[in-house]
């Protein structure tokens, strides 16, 4: 997506920006605004109970998938000569 320019406008005692439809959220969505080094980041806030339920369902699906194939694979041992110690990289 290409950059979109817009102007900040006054809404009551606050500064506001309209989001274009393709970048917007559903009306009534709670969002969190975080200030970053690059600018501002706007992310939707998911209710903690709803998020917990999603996470629990995902964890259960992962457990079931691993149970079908006999569990996760064993970690692979790597040849130490592939990445020899190189001074100055620490």
C-alpha cells in the first residue's frame, strides 16, 4: 500500500485523524495508541477474556496435533565446526 497523507483536525479539545476505510477499524473498536521511534502505532485491543479463550483453543489444537504424530521431534545436534568461534563477534 502506498503512503496516505491526511491532516490532523481538532475534535473537541483533542487532535484527531480520520483513517481511510482500508486502514480503519469497525465502529466501537477499542484501540491502543503507542508512540514508537518511527511514529505512532494504533492496534486493536482484544478483551482479555476473549484473548484467553482464543489462546486456550489454539493451545488445545497444538496439543492435539502433536498427539496425532507422537509428540514434537527431538532437538537436532549441530556440528560445532559449522559455526566456529570467531573473536570480535561477541
